[in-house]
């Protein structure tokens, strides 16, 4: 049996991802997606300049998140957000 460490701040993590839990039943707005794209692109740019190679793998993760938001934004503008996978990155 694995014991949960009581010092882990699960409430803070849940609060940070509060909006993500509603992505299946709430359509994101264009402004929200543009903010998220800028946020992830900013994080990727910071890591590109990082001297720590153990942190650089996150750059690809953030670029993928931004790409997903761009696809979703394009699909949302076309009135078909559920078809975001059909859009090029």
C-alpha cells in the first residue's frame, strides 16, 4: 500500500487546474485560448534560453500545448471545436 504524503499541497494543485476540469462541458472562448497560447509560448521561450538541460525537455511539452490551443482556436472560429484534430499545427 502506498501512503500519501500529508505535506503535498493538493488543494493548491486543484486550484491551479480548476478551469481545466470543465473543458469537456464548457467551450473555451477565443480570448482564453489566445491567452493560453501566449502563456505556453512564453514558457517555451524561457526554457529555450535555459542553461539547464534537465529542464529543456519541457520546451517541447509547452510547444505542443500551444499547438493544441491554436488548433482548437481555428476550429472554434470555424464553429466546429470538436473537430480540432483535423487542423494542422
